[in-house]
C-alpha cells in the first residue's frame, strides 16, 4: 500500500464541522423551473407561428367593418362595367342601323345644286366611265369629270359621298345608274359624290 508523507490534513481534530455544506433540499423547485421553460417555449412558438402567418399573408389586422369593402368595390366595379356594355353595346350597331333606317330619299337632278359628281372606272373595260357619265347627263345630273379609279379590280359599283348632306344626291345618282350601294367615305376628296364603276355595271 502506498504511503504518503504526513501533512496538515492529517491533523484534523474531532469537533463541530466547519465549512460549506449542503442545505436541506426544497421540494417542487424542479417543477417550477420546468413550468417556466414550457411557458417560454409556448410563447416563442406562438410568436413564430404569427410571424409566418403575416409573411404568408393569411392573416391581417383589418377590422370587421372594412372586410366587405373589397367585395363591395368589386361588385360596384362589375356593375359599372356592365352598365356601359348594356347601355352602349348597341351604340355602333344601333348607330349604323339608325343611319340605314334614316337614309334620305333619293334627290332629283334639280336638287344637285353645287354638289360635284365624278364618274371613275374601276375595271379594265374601256369607255365604261364615259358610258355612265352620258347616262347621268341624260337623266339631268351634272357630271364634273370622268376618269379611272385607283384600282381596276372593283367588282361592285359603289357611289361614295363625303358629307351627310350629300347622301340624298348620292342616292339619286345611284338610282339613275340602277345600283343600290351607297357609302360615306373620304377616300375621294376631289368631288362631293364619286361613282366607282365595278364589273357588275352593265351601262
């Protein structure tokens, strides 16, 4: 057996103990610490869930009074968008229909006044414009000039007029030529009424 040299710890006398010693252990201290730890964990978990919900946009702090504003605004916008379509959907078509229904009666040659009339050949048939001009002159219309249209592939004869006030004269010219197609257009600015003869014109 190993022997150690004698030191001061070997000279301990019998008597009351002196120094630090453990106190009496209190019951329940472990459960209190566990409860505080559980409470802190629950608070942290709740804060984390709330932060994730806010980031995902699934939760908002809007009041109950303003919750119906998006749907009401959407319904009002839908109503406002439906109203113009209901009231104005027939605008262009109705305007065109009204224009056709209210087309003025064909004017007589004596009503031509200062309205200028030209006859243009829209085909490859030579002399067609002169033929139509003679027919109009015989009927009493004043033809300003004749010539060739910008195209030679016209299939239908159309009488064009620029202003609405010239529609009656265009109707009268069309009736004298035996055609019915009359349109308002600014494609022929050199005359008030322009007759473009097509392949259907027989003279």
